[in-house]
């Protein structure tokens, strides 16, 4: 096994994680803007998912909000590994595939854990809002991935 057999995938994984974090930051910004415009309260769904997965209830709204933020950042950052996994897929197909994969993974998780109805039962506004935020995430993460990849010359 050559050294590059290990280094190259590790580089892509690192770039994917950074790109996932960048996408999460962009999505958080888009959500903050949307919530300010629509007066929508922040979602507790990420915290509810962690609580359902672990069986631990977080007491208090402030702690739940902190857990939601931490779960959102951790999940979005981790999903960036998906970009590393599909690094050979050419643009713009990579962005579309990553969007579908990231939105589908998150939706399947919250639905499977029982903290959300399936998207087929969401109202149009809720579905459109979620899709737009995930498009911001996927597009921003993919753009960061491509830029970091060029910067690293890999």
C-alpha cells in the first residue's frame, strides 16, 4: 500500500468536513434570515432527534436550544463526508446528488426517530422552506468543497 492510498482519502475527508461546516454556517444564516422575516421560532427538531436516539431528555428550553445548535452543526459537518465519498462525480451532478443525499438523510432520520411527520404530510410552506435551506446547505458545501479541493491541488 502506497502512502498516497491513505493520504488522498484522508485529505478528501478533511476537505469534506470543512465543507460540511461551511454549508452548515450558510444554512444557519439562511434560517436566521428566514426566521426573522417570517417570525418563525427556532426548531427544536435536532434536539428532539438526539433525545429520541439517546433516550435522554434535556430539561429546559435553553439547554434544548443549545443541543439543537450542537446537533445541527455536528450533523451538517459530518454530512460533508458525503462530498468526499462522491468526489469523482462531476459538477453539477455532484451538487444535485449531495442535495438529495443530505436532505434525504436528515429527513429519514427525523422521521424514523418519530420526531417529525414524513415530508408528504408537511404543508407546502414547511416543505418549501426546508428544501430551500437544504439547497443553501448543499450548494454552499459543494462550492466550499470544490474551492478547498483546488486550493489543496487534489
